């Protein structure tokens, strides 16, 4: 089955289920998506560099 996705790439819902990790480890996410993405991009750029070409 093929589902049409919105043009902007967003999905209507996900199938993520964290109930097991919540129950077993007490995991309670506290970072919202926008903040998490900003932190990830900062880390990625600092680790890999912005626009650097690979030595391969």
C-alpha cells in the first residue's frame, strides 16, 4: 500500500511507541522536536564541519 504524504514532508502521525522504555527505564522525554533538531544540527556541524568535502 502506498500512502500520499503531505508536500512539506510532514507525516500525519507516527507509529512510535515508547511505552516499553518508559515502563522499563522510566524514560520521560523532555526535549521538544524543534529544540532537539537545533541541538542535533549544532552537534553535526561541530563534529563533521559545515560544507567540508570528504577525503575519499
